[in-house]
C-alpha cells in the first residue's frame, strides 16, 4: 500500500507544514511505519518523520542503535523535562549533503503512543534524546537550517541552492504564453 512512498527533499513544501495528530490506529498506520523503517534503513538514517515521506501526520520512526530490536514508532509525541545542553553534528535525509552542529537539550522525556495507540514514556540523556528532538522538529516543519549557526548556514547555502534547482527542474513545466 505504501511501496511507492519516497523520501522527499528540500524544498518540498510538505517539509515546512505543521503536521496533524494521528487519530486512527489501524493496519494502514502499521504498514506506513513498516515502510518508513525500510526507507530509513535503506538511506542509513537513525530516524524518519512522516512529513519526510510527504505525509503531514504526527508520527516518526527511530532506531538510534541500528539493532533490529530497537525499532520504535512514536505517534503524537510530546517532549518535556528538557535539561542541559549538548552540541553535535546532525544530518537529515531530506537535506542530503548538509550537516551542521546543532545545539539540543541533553536530556529529554518523550511521551507518545505506539502503533496501536498505547501510550508510553521514555527518558534519554544520550543519542536517542537528540534523535527524538530532530524528528519532533519535523512534525512542526522545523529543519536544520532553523537551528544551525551562521557559519554552517553559509556552508549549506550552495547545497541548498542545488537542491532547490533540482526541485524546480522536477516540477511539471508551465506552458509559456
Ligand atoms: Zn531530518
């Protein structure tokens, strides 16, 4: 049902939207999550948010270790109890070729529902905390450019322009009049 799903790239406008809550926990949600894990693995990511496959719903998948048993689906997530600060390099599957030093909370609590709608809560003060914050940003249309420092922004400029040109080229051509 979701075989054709692809990772969308900057500047696709769906990456900038605020996503809506998931209300129905059905087989289709499970199928979507399974396909998102496939894409995440294929492109060697540690997380993937629904807007990155063009669906503006509040869901992301993550696996900070790469171990199959550590796959986890976060539906309608909330972040709280942010503590401390930590800087590290981040990339994004929707911004290929760009990486930047991003300041995040060191420790965070995440409350979410699983694919069946069951609530759960996790706490991390390590890499998973960073992944959750990155993916959560996607659900509000926030991207790395919004959080990177001025030097990284300048460094990313050329790559962003290339992505923008590619996006323009792929759009259906308007007839000249
Ligand atoms: Zn991302």
